[in-house]
């Protein structure tokens, strides 16, 4: 390395040589950088040659350009030039710190520097000093030093404590570039599509890097991207086109790119340019059925290349197409959909992993491997095995039909065989009293599943998921659930939505995928509730630890139902309503019977003139449910109910005017009246009117519609919640931001009102009331695996009690832990589950160690839900000497007791337990409080006794010492 003094001498030698030459060369205005640096470095000794005719100013500037397209010019130095001949000025080049040093909290961070120029100029100032004239200049280009190669500045100042601490953080110790969404995994698992208008909605965010964002914006009309997807088509599109992947812009139009499947099985690719410029082309090859295929679509400016390769070992297909018009792609506008959407149905089949490359197109070798999730689930293996089983059955059925002597035994179908296998499985399970029979029944269930019997598919999936009687196989469970969901099984759709919402069984948490499943079952729920069938039952959240609710579960022969009938005959309108409601919806254990329910509605409306019965009777007449449709009669009863100020009747009459009379003015007037009175239906209908532009005198207003949907959902309307979730999934540009996680909660809530879920819950409850714990557990597990919190609690409760020991103790313990854990994840967990989990953490059963911190957290959550047992158990922990964490005390609003002694904290905990709303807790909490006071008194009393004794001993000793001395003094004085 050259010493600094030698460098300085060398520079001045060169300067002297140039100065000698300049005496001949420089004869007027001129300026020159004699030794500019090659790179932007700090504290560089720079020499500048300059001369001028008259008084002038020399400026030294630095111009920096960034990759974002921005450019900035900084004045480094300036000085006066006197017309006395050429001169050389040597100075220290002080470039900005952010250009030559690493950011450290004092030196600020900067954008990505593209180039740097050093410029020296000679300028004359005008007479009025308002303008300048540049007479000469010289420019040198400096190479920016990469950020991580720059030195750290040694500051000659005292850093603040906060800055010193900042330097010790990992951010400064290890420099990392921020993670950007350049390669986005839109789907990492498998989506079972029913071929309806439900898909996975995703959006892209702008890059946080200003450089990448600048390049992205510049490439709107020169897009370079690629997406890669896996697809298995179970059935070719039944419409003209079905959605594989499409982009919707803020104006609800298709945007670049859009990929569809035609009814002929060919790919339809569409790209958009300027408004009105949209072009599509069809692939020359078809997508085969029941085979996983890998499709790649690459876009480079105007050229689209599509390749497809399938796992059946067939040939690789490829096609290239060049569009004539300019293609525009802004991937942060609008949203993308995998599968079906608002404007198009999806493909019947399965969507596999999907990757979107936003600013590149990687080589094919990087994305040719079959994803692990496809290999693990092995959907192709199942379908191949089932195809072989079908062929075997066809052969046996054909042989049997030839040998059959009776005509009714000929022509047996595979569907009949699947139903027979399912019935046989149920009979075998019906005779079981333990889990041992499941291993023998499972092969029958799998055979029926192979024949596409949806109920057996889901039941077998639950068995593999829970490990009830069989070995746990999460991927086998997922496979069977996917097969059932693709066939539109409602419980399977709920199950998969729950798995992807919570991220269970090793599956990734994906709110968008969970929404796709929940939205499907939610819309079916809205339809099912308007078309009740005997297979549906009203969903009731009955917890097995709630004796009050269990005692009102009844049936037609139960004394409670008979008592209600007696009261109804005596003219009690409430009893008539209760009987009709039980029969219509199948509530409280009564089997649904719509025709009989209608008779009770009629009697309540005609004989007792009850407005609620008038409304219900008018509705069934209006829709023809359980009775012949009679619209004039229905309107008569609805008007009579409205005259009695029954709000739902106002809404129903408005619906009649809108649907039958087409009198939108009258309909809106009534809906506005009902909405002011809190009707959820009225709010929903007003939202629909505003959305569709049917509100008299007003243009369509989606934001106003959204506000009505929100109001309707908050009032408990199922369809209102569904429409609200739809808006939160895509957002309303300029008005409502996307809220995908909240959208999932709304459609989950709507989906859990499905009547088919209610039927499973009813079977579980009936079995429990008959003391058939095995079947109660089996049915509750089917509901629990769908994510229904009450069923999860009941499974844990049954495993905890394990009545008559029908479960293996090890399985019962695992079952209890798992389902109580799932229960407390719900939005409103039952306090009993929190208390029980707290006890389990406290005891540390099995492989779990004793965990007092987690136990305190559970008890705290129970206490915050006004459960006195939570306050009581926290008191017991304190009594045992456990110091409650400050975070727990803060949430309980007891932070002032953190540094106090345990007695004040204990008294507060037990007082809150005693003063809770639960009357049953008053006595035990009062006794605990009395015990604490008694022990405190006893401790203080013992301490007082000991202190008094000590004082007495000291006093006595002192007296014994004082008295003899006093006596001696007295004797001496007497003497």
C-alpha cells in the first residue's frame, strides 16, 4: 500500500507538470479535474485547475442517479475565481455519507445508486445577480461502491444509548436484503373444486423496494412473468368456459392474464391491452381426465408460451403465440382467482400447487419436479385402484346377472353396491360397544368410498384423522376428504375449510383456501334453510356438561312435548309456537315434520290470532312449504301480523310487493320501516336493491349496499354474512379494504348453520341420551372434525369421562388434550374447557410436564369470561406459592398487587370469585376467603404471642437488674 505522503507527493508532481503545460494551453476561461477518483470514496484529496478572464465562481457538484429514475444534484464546494492566471486548488472531497458509508442509524439509508458524476464548472454572475452563465466545465464519472463493500463510518461523537443498543441488534450485525414478493406461492396444497363459482382469491402488494417497484411500474406495457400450476380434471367443463386462473381489474373486467378450460378440453388463453384490445387463442392440445398435469404459461412482452406435461408418461406439449396488440399487466390492481369466481364456474377436479413469477420466467428444469404434496396424497394411485375395483365388480356383477334366476337380481348397479356396503357397515357399527369393530368395518367403508359413496368417504376420513380404532394416517384422511369435498359433501367441505383455516395436520394455514371451502357450504346453507328437508336438522350448540339444556331435549313421546301440546290446546300461543318450531326445524330432539308444523302454525294464526304464528303461516303459504301455495291468503295473514306490529311481517310484505307486484316504491318503503325496527332481512334486501340499482330514484351504489350487508350480518342474517364476506374477500376499491381473515370467519359462521351438520349433531345427542357412548363419540367426532366448537368440546368431554371404559386410556388422554385444545381456539370457548386445560397443565399428565405458567393463562382466560372457577384456581396457585406473572395481573386489572404480599392478592381473587354472577360459587368462594382470613389471623396471632413473650422476658430481666440496684442505692442512702 502506498503511504499517504508518497501519494500526496505524486499528485503534486503531476499537478506541477500540468500547470507548466497550462501556461501555454490555458489562455482564458477553463476548469479541469486533475485527479478525479475512480470510485465514490470518502475524504479523497482532489485537485482542480481553473482560470478565468474576470471575476467568476467555481462550483463543485455531485450528481447521483437512482434506479427509481430519480436524480439529485448536491453542491459540494464553491469559491471565487480571480483573473490572475491559472491556479490549482486542492481540497478534501467530502461526498455525502449515505453515498460512501454503510447505514448505521446515524448515516441514513438510501436508494439503490445507479451512477455518480463529479462536475466542476466556472460561471459568471449576471449584473442583476439573477442569472449565471457557465463558461467552462469538466465532468468525471465515479463508480458507486456496492453497499456491503462500503466502510463503516467512525463517528467522532458520543452515541446515544438507544443508538448503541440499535447497533447491537441482529439487523445491524447481519445485513439482509428485505424479502420481496417476486416469486409467490399462490397455492401450496390441493384444492378440491366442485366446478361451481368458488375459488381462491389472491392479491399482490407493491414491492417495498423502490427499485423493484419502479421497474415493475415501468414494465406495465412490457410484461415479463410466468405462472406454473398443477391441475387434475375430473370432468370436462359443462359450460363454454371454466376458470383455471384469471385476473379481475378494479372495474370488474378480465385483465391479463386469464386461463380457461373450454368444453372441448382445450386451454383458452386471454390477454388484455388498452381498453377494448383483448385477444385470446386456443391451445391445439387437450387436458386429459383424471391425470395430474403441469401447465406453464410464460409471458414476454407480446409473446405467450404454454407448455403442458402430464404424469401419465405422455408427450410434452408446447405452443407459442404472439399478440398483435400491446399487452398491459399491472399485477397489483384488482385480484387473481384460482378456480371459479364471481363471473365464471371452476373446473370439476383438483388444483395443485401454483407459483407466480412476477418479474421473470425461470428455466423449465427448475419447476419440472412433481411437488411433494401431490406424491404424498397419491390421488392418482387411489383413482387407479378404484378403477381396477370397478372393473372387477363389473365382471362379477355381469356373471351374477347371468346366473340369477329372478329378474330383480339382474342389472345390479355399482351405486346399489356402494349403498349396500354402507348399510352393512352401519349395521356392524350399530352392534358395536367399543372401538375394536372399526378395524373390521373400515375395509367395507373404503370399498364403498371407492364406489363414490360420499358419506363413507367422510366417515373413513374422520377415522384416519382421529385414530379412532385405527392407526392415524393424516394424508390418507386428507385424500378421502378431498374426494368427498370434490363431490360436494357438506361435512367434507367444512372439514377442509377448518384444516386450512387453523393449519392442522401439517397443512399450511391459508385463509383464501379456507374461504373457498367455507363459501361453498355457506351458500348451500342459505339455500337449504329456504328448502328444508327431512334430512336436515336445526343446528343447536348443546354442551354435554350443561344439564339444563340436556333436560329440555325431547321427542314426540317425551313428557315435555306432551305438556306443550296440552298448553297449546288450552290457548297458550307460546306453546303453539314452540311445537311448530320444533316440528318445522327439528329442534330439541323432535324429528322434522313440516306438514304437522304447518297445522300448528295455522291453529296459532286462526284460533289464537298470534302475530308470530300469522307470520309463519303466511310464509309457508307464500312458498308452498308443507301446504299448497296460496299467495292471496298468505298476504292476508301477513297484513294481519303487520297490523299487530310484528316486524318480520313488514319485511315479508315488502318482499311480496317487490317479487310479485314489482312495486319497488312500496317495497322499499316497507323495508326502510322494518330496517329502522332492527330487521336483518330488511337490511339485506335494501343492500340488494342498492347493489342492483333497483332502488327507485338512485343509481347502483356498491358501498351503500356494503353498509346494509354489514348491518344485516351483525343482526345475525346468514346471507348478509355471506355477501359481506364476498366484499371483504375482494375489497371495494377506494371504499373497503380487503379483510380475508375476517371474511373466513363470516362464511364459517354461516356454514355452521347447515342442516346436514345439525343431523349429525342430532344423531350424536340421541346416542348420548340413550347412553350409547361409542356412537355418540363417533358422530360427535364427525362434527368436531368439521371445526364445530360445541362438537369438539363434547368429544373431549366424552374422552375425559370415558364412561364404562369403552376407550383405551392412552387414546382417551390424547383425545381429551387435542379436542380441549381445539375448543379453546374458537371465538367463544367454553370456560369449562379452559379450566380443564388449566388442570391438565397443572397436573402434567403423560409426557407433558407440569406447567404452572400455562395453567395460570388458562385460568386467567376463564376468569375473564366471568367463570368463578378461574378466580378460585388462580387463588389456589397463589396459595401454593406461585407468583402470578405481571402480564396476567395486568389483564385481570390487578397490577397493583404485583409487589404486594400474597394476602391482599388472595383476598381480591376470592372476593371476585364470591361476587360473580354464579350463585353456586358463593359458598365455596366465601369459605376459601374465610380460610385465608383465618390463616392470616392465626399467623398474626402467633406472631403477636411470640412478640409479647419476648417483650415479657426482656422486661422481666430488666426489672431483675433494676430492683437489686435500686435496693442497694436505698440501703446506702439509709446508712
